């Protein structure tokens, strides 16, 4: 029997900017699955410690969020440098039609500058150097598998809260060995910092499809820091994944905030490229 497709509208309610279906073994090699630890061992403390070590410094961020319904796919890319300890960073975000591997993908791009408690949003070709600004602590999530203003610290926070973390084996990430852990996010962690509007949409989709199942994966390098995270939401022939790779730990991160005359403060920021 042919599997029914999940309507794109239902997927888009929760994850504008994520791709096609992800099985519950996403990111696991046969070797990793075979070497998984005993089911009664919870390695959540190891994941929390790795996140804590990571946010003490800086890294290069390369995140891909894909969403699809089995017939259409959309990809969001977030790349740049981020200094968690210094509360600063610069990211470039792009929204593309098709999967990340689609060479013909193209779409709008923007830049975000994190400086202290403020995030500046701009870099659009048609805005002539104009920027908006939003308070970082006031930004909310509107869609599943997304972070407010694409903040990589939010992703690490969600991963640190995974439940039932198991050791899935040792794999290579970027050519270096890393320990792979896997767990699940509970409902409150799925909706961490989500707006009331977003929570209402989650409730609608939950009524339509039942329980939301989001898996969380973390890869920890030999130095005890996170080198990769993945959140995956399998949904029939569609669903979404959000994969973030961290490299170049400890690199200097410099940001230049826009001139005040070019900045318009905003109470909030929304849209498929932002949350």
C-alpha cells in the first residue's frame, strides 16, 4: 500500500525551513547502532557537560535545516562565527528551494550580528544598508526545529535537555573521532521559547497527527566539546532535520555593529528565515 503523504501545510505550521523524511536511526551508522549501550544507561550528564564546555568559547557554525512533505523540500542554511562566552557572532542565513544537495537551489539571504543582548538583522540587497534590531532575550520561536533568530546557543540548550540519552557508538566527524549520543526531546523542550502562536499551531498539528516525536543527537569530540548536533522529526514521508556542525574552536570572533542611523529597533522578528 502506498504511504499517504503528510500535507505540506501541516509540516509548514511547525518547521518552515527543514527536508524530507528522517528515520529514527538518522545519523547512525550500522556500526554505531550495533555498539549502542545498554538501554538502562542514561548519558545525559555527558551531553550536558559537553554543551557546558562548548559555550565557554567560540566556534565556526555551519547549520542546515531541511523540511519536506515527500513532494517538496526547503532548506535553510546558517553559517558564520559565534563566541558564546563573549555573546557575539555574525551569521549568514539563506532560504532555498529544494534539498541542501540541490545545486540549483537559490533564494534570499540575510545577515545577523549578535552583540551583547542585541541582534541586528540586515544585509538584504534591496534594503540599502538598513538594519533592524531585536533584543536577543525577547526573541521567540515560531516553528519546530528552529531557534529564535537562528541563535546556535538555543540549539545547544535543547540538545543538553535530551531525555534518555544513550551512547550510540564512536564515529568520525570531520575526520576526527567523536562519541555519538542519542535521545529524545520532551514536549516542553520541543517548544522551548516558543510563542503562544507557535504553541497553538503545535496543538493543532498534534490533534491531526498525534504525538510529536523529535530525536536529538550529539557528537562529542575528544576534547569534550560538541562537534555536531542533529534534531530530527520523522513524519511519514516528510518531516525535518536540523544539523549543526561546529569547527575551529577558540577562533577570534570580531563583529562590527551597524551605525545607529542605519538601525531601526523592532519589538520582535518573525518569518521563515528568523524563527
